C-alpha cells in the first residue's frame, strides 16, 4: 500500500510575513489517495514453505509407519534363520582317528596282542571314534629281503577294524622307528638296506661334524640304483604297489587314507 502526498503551496511564505496563519487544510490543495498494490511475494513464499513442510512431514510419517510395518514382519523370519543356522552347527561332526601303538605289528610280522587290540577297537567304536591310524613299517614288511613282503600282521588288523565298523589310515613309514621323542620301540630299516649303507655311508644324512643318521636314506640318492640295483624311489614304489595289490578289496571302504612318512623321524 502506497501513501501519496501532493502539494502546490509551501508551508511558510518568507516574503509575506504579514499573512495570517492558515489551517492545515489550506496548505494542501491536492488530494490524499491510497494506491492498490499486489499482494506481497514474501507472504506467498511463507505460505508455500508451510505447505511444503506439512507435505514433507506427512511423507516422513508415512515412511516411518511403512518401515515399522516391514520390520515387524521381517524380524521373526531373521531370528528364525539365525536359530536354524545355530542348530546346523551343533549337528556338525568332526571325524576322529586315534594312533595305534608303534609296535602294533611285531618283528615277526604278526599282530601284537590281538585280544587286547580287539577289546580296544570295540571300546573306541562305542565311544564314537571314526577310526584308527597305523604305521606300515618298511623295516618290518620287507625285512626278509628285496621284494619279499609280509603283510600278514596288517591284514589281521584290517579285518579286525572292518569287523568293528571302523576306518583305517595307513602310513607308509620308510624311516626308522626308535631314538626319537615318543618312540616306545625300535624298528630299524630292513637289514639288507642297512648292509648297503654300511658299504657306502654316504647313502644317509651326514652333518658337518661327520655324524651319520641311519634313520632314512638321503634324498640325494633317490635316482641312484644303490639298493641292490634299484633306486630308493623304485623301492618305495614297489612297496606301495605290493600294499595296493594285497589290500585292494579294502581300499576306499575300510582303508580310507594313505600317508607317506619320509625323512628322519618321518618328517
């Protein structure tokens, strides 16, 4: 709204000092008028801002209600899934294998204390054990001469393990038993192999002081025919091939794993 003042006379006439005072109405010969203007833009902006705020609040409230509705229906499913996963972990099983004594088979090639072994396997089965592990000593099986194998003691053990519903892990042990931590017996390398070592001591490991280790044939001889015309690799291959042929019917069913122990103390 605009206020307009129009005047054609001055308030004080300095030249005519004798002129009498006039009333305020006499000073204004014009008219007093009020001009009509457009509504303020600021008012419209404020009104629009209020409307936008109300609309935003309504949308936010609707979003919160929708989120609450979803969470109330999804949380039970999520908790149910977590509960199911926990029960699956409790049902998981880890197979346990126990190591049999080092002298499970005697120097004569027979099963050591078969009645005690039978009772022990029965107890292990009752305890939920998956199976047992045994060393197949090169010094026992091929003791009588090159390519002369005696698996009878191990065959008796395999049949006993099968009878009790257990599994068997077999270690092809091409090293000496005895002289190390935990060794309760002494099973040297085959006598005919030790005879070759006595002829050529360089076949075994030697330290800088010249001390020999007769536990295992050095890896440096792997490709040399130092064992009665055969290389150590050929000797080991023939040994494991004989084992495969003797226990073919038990492989994969009773005998479920084959390990190879190499180096001094099997390392």
